[in-house]
C-alpha cells in the first residue's frame, strides 16, 4: 500500500476542485488507477487493465449498479487528478493515512497487508531491524508508504527512489542495490516469476499506523458523502456475499482483507 508524499499533497491542495454528479444520479463511476503495481493493478501488453484492484472495482460497481470507467493515471499525480475531477474515485492500493485525509476522503479499507524487505538470494542480510540494515543500499518506489517507512525507520540506509517498482526490481536483480522495500504481496508475486528468482524475502515489517495507515481504501473528493456511503455499503456486501472471497482466491492464498 502506498502514500503520496507532502509535495503531491501540496499540489492537491492548490488543484481546482470540480464537483461530481450527485451519487444518487450516477450511472457511471470513473475509477482512477495506476496500472503499474502488480498484482493489484497492471496493464497487459495489449493495454488491458488487470489485477485485484481492478476486479474489486468492477465488483463494487456491479453491486452499486453503475458502470465502471477506468482512467490510467501516474501515481504521483493521482490525488491532484482526483480533486481536479479527472475521475470520481481512486482504487489503486492507496493507503488511508492522516496526511492524505487532510485533502481527500476515504472509504473503509478493502485490504490490508504489511511491508517486507527483499534481497538477492546470495545476500548475507538476514534481519529487518535498523541496525541490521545500516549502510545498505535500499530501493523503493517514490511517493509511497514504503519509501516513507524507510526514511523514517532506517535512517542509516542509502535510500534510492524509483518511479515504479519495475526499476527497483531490475536494480535488485542486477546487484546495483542491496535490498528493496514494498508490500509483501507485491514482492512475493515478483519472486514467483522468472525475473524474481534472483531474490528472496528476509522478513515482513511491523506497520506504523501513522506511516502505513490502516489499510488500502478508496479515495474520493471531500464532501461526496453519498458516494462514500455507496462504496462502503458495496464493500460490506461483497464481503458478505462471497464475491470478495472469489476475487481474493484468484490472486492470493490468504485473505488480504486483514484483521
């Protein structure tokens, strides 16, 4: 799960807010997502959006009896684009954090998984405490909870930031960095691919509620309380009727909803 940093939050504050349609009048909901964060959201070679976030969004729209229209948006511009009216909601593994809640609203969580650290298979690193990682070159996607976590909790690492996970994975596989921090599911998924056979997870991290938030939620513009309520009701419904479990099993061997 991820969080846009203060620079992007400042941009969101000065963005021009465009009011959406009243929730009860909605026939279509425009969903912003990144398309670069497998297995949660990703673009196939032929330009099709796939992933857990995408399937959950479709299930929620079906439950709400509205049409989903997906809009692909770079991660760093996600909140400014939401506030500017480019789309109505963000379903892109966006962490619910106090900082972000200053400028947008969130639904209840729809999943919650911890961060982890991956290293090359021949690495001598075994621990995930700050003392274990002193002097390590660590990669992370910029403007995420994971880069923020590394900056806060691992002051003695040499942190290198990347625009998408693909870049840090390439550098980790080639030995240009010593470790990488990301969601445990994202790292585990990568390790199951041919490209990820280079590496292993040395441990998960205890989430910090201030940095990591309370889970991934759906971001909407402030004041759109009816749309927020519609999404929350739909989340509860797909959890209760088995649709969430059906989607979950397509991607994961455990319930990512969390406690």
